[in-house]
């Protein structure tokens, strides 16, 4: 079984990862060269912040601190806004 995911923003990329973890192959169709960003996360300006603190974000229920650790590992404040 394989899945086709159209749109490689954050939701599409996370879905592809979730399927891969279950042993299901997926083809991700995304027009940009950098999957995972999508329109909402494609800005490169530091003045654009997410509307949820990093500590309250996660890509996976079984790893509730994954985004906070990722953000902190790149010099961010896990309690702050990415």
C-alpha cells in the first residue's frame, strides 16, 4: 500500500512521517523545494512569530516536547514563541 499526499506543508509532511512510521510508503507532492514549510511556515523574517508557545507545540502525541527541544536546540526559548 502507498499513499499520495498532495500538499507538503506542515500537515502533509507530518502525515508522510506518520505513515512511514507505520510502514506505509507515501509520495509527497509539493511545488516548493522545501517540504514542511507550506505558506504558514515559509517566512524567513524573525518578526513573524507563531501564535502558540513552542512548549505547547508538537508534531506527535507520543513526543509532546519534540518541537520545544528542536527550537531550543537552535537557540530558541522553548517557553517563547518560535
